């Protein structure tokens, strides 16, 4: 299946020009059909029947295997979650902190994750420090910023794999190596909301202690299903936070009752058919090209957009020196607020979004984006600028 064949089975893309893949990906019809088929099978076998359990177990096992494979970690290191945020928060809140320990966050993290860290700090009497990533334009600059802010009591570092605002990937493996040299060996939490499904992941997930992602963005799966790859030491040291029957290995045990594997961070009843949909979406992406080929296509498309923006007077891309090596292109319009640009574009069928910090417009390109869509967007932006 070519990217354009994939596009043809995404009803959400017809009749509009879609540039919000970093917010949510369109669901292919075969993925929707896979979910419906799974639901139908659950009903055929009978919910909560003797015969349904092996089917459910096989479905969940296949999903865990698939997402672990995506992250190149063994399945026992993978917990199934609902979204990126729960993937970050559930293992994070169970880590052993002592009063006075410090959390070091990059200045480019998502508000939900930041809020969870601040509340954790408030409850456990920890300190929060910040290092700069948002305005860094090289790995060296990120590593230097980290170095400056690392302290003897730093116990956790939070850094996104791919910054949701600038579209720059972060040097996660180098950060992990640096943290391993620190006397406390701080935990490394990686928000992978924007990288999973858009970048070739390589050894990045395995280098992090907590690598949290979702299926509903670049993987084009259904909303409500994600995963988190955790390190062996997180499995050993982090206690489950929100606890339910799925966290338990033995419901009657008097000792530590938690699963020793990623299931310790799973909670209770969830929607199994979503997994069939996500697996189908991942298969469809694979049919359109391997991860390296998909990343190259995404980059080529975002480069076309970035280069076009350089030609429009009054438009300024967030990255000035070079195009983003990812599908996220952020920019501002000299004479208009980002919200006004997004609204004016929506009037003409273009779906983009504004970001608060930095205050800008963001356009995303995925493998199913067409050159014609990009050129149409550039054309409308040029007219918009000229009319201002
Ligand atoms: C970088 C980043 N982190 C976290 C989130 C929140 O994702 P979720 O709703 O899956 O928790 C988003 C969503 O846009 C994001 O871009």
C-alpha cells in the first residue's frame, strides 16, 4: 500500500486539508472495521463468558507484543495505558522520592505532564528545576543546558523525544548516558507523544526509564489507547499508583501482590477492541513503508512547507536555520495572532492549530499529506499575508 492508498482509506481526510496529525491522526477504515469485528466477536462469544477469556487474553497479548516491538523492548517492559499522560504519570508517581529531591524538567514539556510533576513535588516536598530545550538548536546546546541545571539531588529528568512546539528531536540516548554518570542516576521520563509513529525510534525507548506514547496521533489509531515502555529499575522500584485488579498478580496474596512486569501499571476493565484498531493502523503504516522511509517522506513534506514559508513575506518559521527533521512546522504571521490565522484557514477548509508557548501556528505533515495540499496551504497563506 502506498501512502496515497492509505490516504484513500481515511475518510477524515476527504473534503478538507488536514494538518493536525500531532493533535490526532485520522483513523483508516480498515482499523475501524478491525475494531467492529473484535466487538462482534466479543458478543458472539458472550461478554464475561467462559469462552471469551482466552480470546481477550490473546488480543491483549498480541497488542502488548506489537507495542513492545515498536519500542524494541521485551513485552514485560510494556504497560498498556489510555494515552500519553497516564503513561507518564502512573509509573512516575510510584517512584521512590525523598523529601528535598529535585525534578528537572525541560522548558518545552506539555502542560499536563508539567502539572503532574508540580503536584507530585507539592505532595512529596520535592523541588522543581528547569533546563532550556525549547530555544536550543543543537544537541550540544540541550546537553549543555541540562549540565548547567543538574544538581546533586536531581532524581528525575523530563524531556520529550520530539518537541511538540519546535519539531526538534532531543538527544535522548546522550541524556540517558549523562544521567548514568550522575551519582544519583536520575530517572529519565520521555514524553514520546510526537515521535511514536513519526520518527524511527531506534534504541531511544529502551534508553529511557519511562517512555510514554499514544496510538491516536501519528500511529493513526483510535483515541483512548497508548502504552509506556519502562526500564527494569522502574519495574523494580515504582509502586503502582492507581491500583486495580489488573495490577495484581495474585488477588489473594498477603505479600507484594503486584505484577512484576508492566501490568503493575494497568488498572482495570478497558476497551479491548481499540487494540485491534491500533494494530491494524500500525500494519497499514508498515505497508506504506518502513519507519525510516516514512520518516524520510514526512521530512520531505515538512521541508517543502518550511521552504515555501521562507518565501512568504510576513511569515516567520520558528526554526530559522533549517527545516525541522520531523513533521511539525511552527510559524507566526507578522500581522495576525495565531488564532486568527487558524480561524481564517479553517474557513477555507484547512485544519491547523495554534500553540500557546511559543505563541504560533503549527502545521503537521504525515506520509498521507500530499504536495498539492502543502502548495494549497502556502498559496492561501501568501494571499493572507499580501492582504494584511
Ligand atoms: C508532547 C505532548 N505530550 C502530551 C500530550 C497529551 O497527550 P494525551 O492526551 O495522549 O495524554 C500531547 C498532546 O498533544 C503532546 O503533544
